[in-house]
């Protein structure tokens, strides 16, 4: 993921966190065709919020004057577990 997105190598921890997030929401043979998430919580994981790691996103920016652009280009690097927000580089 890190090489494909062409992001700096210091973001390897973000890539690892997202890989674990995805892995916990996919089935495994050792759990008899179940996911670790379903085994732990009893419900199927919601995969509607899955994004490709390193995808280009636009971030709202209120700085500048009225004539300046209101968005900056960034790359999506995961979820913030504490605030349920997106992490963008």
C-alpha cells in the first residue's frame, strides 16, 4: 500500500494500522468462515466506509481570502479511532 500510493516511508505505521483494520473485517478459515470482528461483536462489519489507502481527497480549507480556493488536495491514510474522523496527509 505504501509503495503503491507513493507516500513517504514514515507513514508505514498508518499503512500498518489500515492493513490490520481491513484484516480484522475479512473472513478467516480458522474461525469457520467468519470474521474476527463478527466473532468479537456478534454482528457483521459495516464495509460501506472502506476507502483505498492513499486515495486522493479534497480537504476543506477556510484560510485565505474570498477569491482563494477553499479546498486542498491530500491523501487519505486511515481512520482516527478516538474521534471517528478521517486521517489525511
